[in-house]
């Protein structure tokens, strides 16, 4: 289509050029000849220049199509906020250059300096707007945490954040799908495009484990979009040329003023130090686990030996580790154990038990 349009424009220009050349030849050379020769000259001139336009249009059209294709490929990797801020910077630079250029354009050599002012201020405006985009976006974006005055002059409480920024680890983990299906997550899940690129990079890894993790994350995004509630939005905005995805996520969460949804414990700590609210799926899972109190009786299957002599280790249905003193000889069997203590660690909850006196069943 691009080649056809360019070729038609060149053929139109060639036809007009052939007509003008025919007119010039008639005035200079053909005015004393028979009118038939004048008409033939017009036709030949029109056909020749129309053909030149057809050939030149095809060559130029293919070249322009290649340039346009490269431009489209380049523009796909440029965040939309960069394009917008660059346009704003150029327009601002032109407005600043407008007033001094009005004086310069009144004289013959002055208009050259006027054009130079437009070029310089436009370029400076573009560079400043793109380099300082984070500060400018944060400056004009209203904070969700600002309390508004309600009716009667009483301040309203800050509205809860309706958007959540989703981390790579939360997508690979996959439990976010169950949270969405049960309705515990509302609003919009914002998935940055650089997170999708990171998942694609992991999915293309030669390591089978990494490749499976990356594909799982991409599948989770697709399942979230199929659910439709909450809405999933792919965010093109980036937060600068940061070295890591985690740094980009924290900066973007600060700019958009929304919480970060993750399962990464270290990312949670770093984000909280920078004032970003974090929703940790692991902490939610830990909070809703059944409470186990000392003195209660548990039935648990011992699957392996513990680190200390005589210990056997099993797991509850929710994944809680149960360490049974004296259970080493009963590995592979289901036992009744009496809870003696519960230890809460950063990795989760551990339950320590002792064997309950009585007959133990074999499974």
C-alpha cells in the first residue's frame, strides 16, 4: 500500500511535469509546426514523464516502506511516556523560541538565527523532558494518599488503591490466579511491559527449570486476562534506565503511587525502605493458615528424617513443616503427635511435636 501511494504521487508529479515540458517545447520549438506534431509532442512528453514517475515512484516507495518498517520496529521499544514527554518538551522549546525569533525574522539574515533558535530550544526541550520525565510525571500526578475535603468540611479518609503493580515473582508463583478467582483482589492489575520482556527472556533460557518458570509466568498472565475480573492492564511506561527489573518496579510504583504485589521477600524489604506499599502473597498465605496451639494433637505422615538425631519431619496440608521428636524410626508412617511449640520464621511456620503415647498406624 505504501509503495502504491508513493508511486501514484510520483506518477501525478510526472504527468504534471510532462505537461509543463510539452508547453515549454511548444512555445520554443513547435509553434511553427503543424498542430498534429504539437499534440504528438504533448503525448510523448506526458508518457515519458509518467513512465519516469512510475519507475522513480516504485524505487522511492520501496525505500520509504523499508524506512517506515524500521521506524515502526524502533518505536515499539520506546515507552509511550517518552513520546508524550518528548512532544511536550519540543512544543515548550518552540514556544520559548517564538518571541525572540519574531524580532529576528524581520531582517534577511536574522531569519537564519530564528530557525537556529527553534532547533536549539526544541532539542533542549526534548532532552530535558525525556531525562526528567519521572519528576515531571510525579509532579503532575495527584497523590492517591492526599485526603480530600468532604461535605461539611470534614476530611475524608484516603481512598483505597484500586491498582496493583504485579511483580515477576508473583506471576511465576501463580497463586495470584486463585486470589483473583475468589474475589479477594479488586481493581486493576498493572503488568509492566518490561516484566513481560523479563518473563519472555526467562522462558527462552536454555535452563529447563528457568524455561518452565518463564512459561508459567506467561501462562498466568494469559489466565488472568481470561478471568477479566480484576482487569489486567499492560503498562508501557518505564521508570528510567535502571539496571534491574526490581529497581524499575520500585520506581514505577512510586511514580504511579500504587502498591506492589510480589512474593519476593528481599524486594519487599527494599521497596518498603523507599516508601512503597507492598502486598506479599506469602504473608497472606501465612496469615490465613490454621492456627496450631501447644497441647493440640496432630495426625501427620512422616516423610523424612530431621536434622537433629531422632527427629522425623512431615508436612500439613497447607505446607507447614512439622518436626516430631522421636519420629525417626517411624518415617513413612502416619503418627499422632502432641504440639509442644510453634516457631514463626521468615520462611514460614514450624511446628515442634512429641510422639503421643499409644499405637501408631502404618500407611
